[in-house]
């Protein structure tokens, strides 16, 4: 299975979930190219962008685990091919 480049966009409305998100990102750390987090204090939330290079099933698994957290939304934009 070939690797795909993807961007996982994460909106964290419950900032108390940060430790769980970081634990998941550490679990999949070997696939992470880079990440950026922006605290948006005026709206009491955070926005994250995580760039990953992995097989599609790994990307979907990570996105799904993050998106299952209460107060957290995650969506992925993936390249069409390697």
C-alpha cells in the first residue's frame, strides 16, 4: 500500500481534550511531518493542522480516533495519489 500525503484539520472546542489529542498524535508520531496549533482565545477553542505521510488506512484511523473525542472535530484532505 502506498503512502499518501494528507492534512488533518482539527477544531478543539473542549480544550480539556488536548492531552488526549497529543497522546494520539504521539501514538502516530512516525507518520507526522509537521503540526501547527493556534489557540483562538476570543472563541475559546483551538485550531490544529497536522500534516501526515502514511497509508490511507492509517490516516483514516488517526482522523477517526481524534474525531471521536467529545468536543473535537477532525477532517482530512488527502492527495489523490502518492
